[in-house]
């Protein structure tokens, strides 16, 4: 997602419209197409195919980004508008999708120096001692230089002012997660991201947690403020 956001920011003038489609389930894909129909004032919107039809018939240089298309059981090609206009970008850890797209690019892990710089950007706003800098290096390494995990860790460190103790807290959180019976298997990326996120979650007030729990039942785009008024 980080790479997609950077790409769309740098090339937004190339496209007439840009839509993000959450592609981890078929329900979320179809809900996104339904939103596309609603956003464009499609007449008699009855189902997700109205959004699909809108893309199919509007000869524009639109871009749809299918994000997190990791499930090999989803027939993703079903959701590709068959036309000569428009653009589709897919983010996935399913290597088999390379066989159904025109071009593919494998993104490599962030190199250590860039990971350390990203963590520093979000965690501190003052010069560091050699001991503090070494802590930053170890934290970035512990998180495998995954950008989202580094950003979440940095925000926590800055808020809690806990650079020198964060690594111990992080390792303890990771240990607790491994002891839990997770609903699905988790790789090191998921564990790193969830561990850093869960630490921040633990610092929230009960009312904030209630609000986020409500939001978790809604599509994350365009949640109306009026709903909570």
C-alpha cells in the first residue's frame, strides 16, 4: 500500500479517476465496485456489477488498484473490465498472479539504512546518543525493516518517549502473540505489523476502543461523521 500511495501521488495527473479496491475477499471487491457506481451517480444501482459496467463503458484513463489480492482461491480475473481503456494495478503476495497480468514487478524488502531512516523520522526529533542510535538499529532489525511496522513503532516511541525500553516491550508483545491461538497462520510480516499495532491499541482509552470497534464493522472509506452524531 505504501508503494501504491507513492505511485498515485506522483502520477495522479495521468488518470481521470483512481479507485482502491480491497481485494482480500470477493465481498470486499464487490462492495468496492458498488461504491464506484454510487460515486459516479450510476442510475438504478442494484448490485456491484453497476460499478463494473461503469468502468467498462466509460472510455477514460481511470485506474483501479486491487490491494491485498493474496487469496489464490479468488477468481480475480472475473473482476477485470474487458476493455481497451483504463488501467489496473494489483498488489499481492500471490506469485501466481504474474501469469494473468501484462507486467509485474517484485518489490524487495526495504534495505537496512532506509528502514533505520524511516524509523528515526517517526520516532525522534532530536539528536541521539550512540546508545540510542544503536537501539534504533536493533528495533528496525527486529521488525525486518517492514515500513508499516516501523511507522507504527516510531509513532509509539515518540508518544510514549520509550526509545530505550521499546525493544524489550516489543519482544514481550511478540512472545505473547505467539502463545495465543491465532485464527490463521501468521508470517513474520503479519506478526511484526500486528505486534506494533497492538502495543498502540493498548494505550487507547476505552471510549476510543469502542469507537474503533464500531468502525471495524464498516468499510473504511467514507465513514459518515453524521453516523456518530
